[in-house]
C-alpha cells in the first residue's frame, strides 16, 4: 500500500449546542470610576483591589491619560 496516498484520520464531526440560559429580568449594573494621578498617588494595590472585589466590584476597564489612570468597575445592583 502506498502511504503517500493515505489521508490522515479525521475524527467524526460532533454538533455541540451550548446550554440555553433564560434570564427573566435584565440585569441592572452600577459602576464605579476610580482615577489615580500616578505622579502623586499609587495605583490600586492588591489589597485595595481585593477589597473592591469582596464588595462585588469587577474591574472591566483601564484607560491611561498620563499622568492619570482611570479604573472602571461594575457590579450587579443588589
């Protein structure tokens, strides 16, 4: 048998559907904007970020406008 003529083994195609998640209400978010001037202040450290996280805040964006850095957080309205 000529090995050059063989095609590599292809696994069978599997059709996978993601689970359906039904949300009865639109989630409501609240936002927090933290600005730090890095010439005069330090960026948030791990302890400060962990405290925000413990209160439900999730860091979703960082935008630098030197010398300032903007930190954007969001969380579900409780």
